[in-house]
C-alpha cells in the first residue's frame, strides 16, 4: 500500500503566537494611525478598536473551538466540510484563497512603496503607466526580490518561515514599544486634543475599519496540522493573539495621539513615524520606525503565504482543485507547488502597479469575511448536530457565540455592498471578485464527480486522550 505523506508537526506554541500576531499587526499601524485619529479623535479611535476587538473575538472564538476539535490543515475547509457539506466547504476555502493571495500580492507592492519614504528618489527606469500609476524598474525589482526571498524561505519548510516570523515580529514589538513608552513618559492623554471628533459617527467610522486590521488570526487554523501542541492550546493561543493585537493598536493610537497635534497629523504622510521623531527629537527615529513597518509588511507577507498555501494544499487533498497543488516537498513536507504558485503571483504583482493591487486586496477582504460567515454557520450546525464531538477548547456552553459571529459576519459582508462605507469599487473590484468565482465554479464543474464519490468526506483527526476532555 502506498504510504500517505502528511505535513510535519514542527510548530511550537511560540511559533503559532508570532505567526498570528505578526499577520494581524502588519503595516497598518504605521500608515493608518493618523486616519483613525482624524476620524474619531484619540480616545474615540481607541474606543472603536476596543469595541472592534471584542466583536472580532466572537468570530475568533468560533475558530478557536473548531481548530482545537479539528486540528487539520485548511482550517475552514475541514469545519465547513463536516458541518455543512463539500460544496459549502469549497466556497469557504476558495474565498479564503482569494483573501490570502490578495494580501500576498499587495505586500509585494507595499515593500517598494515604503522604501520610497526612506529613499524618495530611488525610482528610476520608467517602464509604463497602468491605471494612471507610473511603474519604474527599480520599484518593480524591490518587490520581485522580496517575493523571491519570502517564497524561498517558505519553500524550504514552515519552520524556517516561523523563525523568520518570530525575528521580524520581535523587531516590530521592540520598535513599537519604543514609541509607546517614549510617548508615555513625555506626554499624557491630556495632550491628545481633541479626544473625540464627530462623536458616535467618528467612532463608527473607525469601527468599520477594525475587522480588516485583525485579519490574520485565522492563519492559525490553516497550520493546525503542523502544530506540535495540545489541541486545547490552539484555541487559547488564537484568542490570546487577538487580545494582543487589540492592545497593540490601542497603544499605538495613544502614542501617536499624545505626541502630535491634530494639524501635524492631518498633513503628515506617516504620522506614526513623525510621532517617533517627535518623542525622541530626531528624524533618525522616524526611519527606525519605518524599519518596523518593513518588518510588518514581511510578517503579513510570510503568514499569508503560509496560510494560502495550506488552503490550496487542503483543497487538492480533498480533490476540489487539481492534485498538483497537493504536492509536498520530499524532505520538509511543505506544500511546495502551492507555495510556488502563490510566490509566482507575488513576483508578477509589482508589474501591475499599486492601484490594481488595492482593488485586488479589497475584493479579497470581502472574500475573507465570507469565509467567516461559513465558519460561523459550521459552528452552529456542529453544536446542533455533533454535540458528542470532542472540543478541547469550548467557546461557552450555549450557541450564543456562534450566532453572534454569524450576525457579525453578515454585517461585515454588508460593509462591502454598494452604498456602504467600504463598498467595492465598480466595476474594477467587483470584476475581480466575480472573475475569481467564475474560475472557482469552473473548477467545481470540472471536479464535479468528486462531490458525489465520497472522497471529500471529512477525515476524523484523532485527538490525544488527554485532550478529549473539554476545557
């Protein structure tokens, strides 16, 4: 009988924490802090992130319970497959694939963009304009070289990628703490005027941005099969990582708000970097903070290559997409073809210019919250239809967490619809979204025999006996 290869269990609990936290904080804390404060005031923005963090935690709790009960690669695929069915599992997984790939592609554009802040005249070798954006050779090369490096690290094993993630996240943490504590020692909340802008409307304006700042915790379930930890800990680490991200964003908003007055924030290109320079009295420290921003780009990039490749690998394992995506490295058991596929998209993406990649990542944002909805439905269904299932981490005794997550997911989806604040741009972003689903439905049609053959059945993951008891 042919031996079935599987992913290696090499990730420790520290690896998992850094993977999720690094994915969530990314680069947004450097470029968007000023926007949040301008919209709601310092205290208003802090309150918005606190509320947003609580809301996202409900979605996180559904993932936490299901990840501990079904620690298999692909995360949402397994949960929805068992809780709802194979076609719904395809939709959830294909949605996640778009979401993760869009972030990876965007990071290949974000890296050369942030380099521009440090070296403003480095763009040479004009190539062409696309959607009104000038593309330069040196700008493209920075993105391509970054793509090659991150892809190679992932190609040679998830452990090497996890080490990179840990180092970069520590760099982000140390630089961020320099800003937070520096601002804390030199200022207080009284320096942050106005504390509120536009009252409730301002808070809501920031609140609708928060779900997209916390995308990344869901990378944990994608790598559950590679974790060398007790299943109960998977859920606990996931929720802890979300809590850390909430604290991080609130602390950064505080530091920027108390360090800069409103006029400077309004005119600043990078208020977080300017706040660092103000706190320490030197522009050198602004560049140090930008190093933290570069590290943030790389942590998101790295995490979403890991997550996206595991989604594609799991779909191939269930014969939802071609088997080519399920090939594993002979030594490290990394899903090499899936990694190379996403890496190739990342290498090509700088050629498309920044505006087109913004459209892609917006379309990917809608796809990710669509996956949240299917996971919430699976959570509710499994609570009802599989009460006997071992749940090492249990998100409360009742179904309330699942129902709240379901309603919130519908609310998140509604934000992308026409007339709403985060509505996708017509026709560009809707065409990207529709095009992805057209490819998906073609794949579903091509693989249609597998949906009735029984090969897409969920395979039970045997939990260690000490983890069968619910916690």
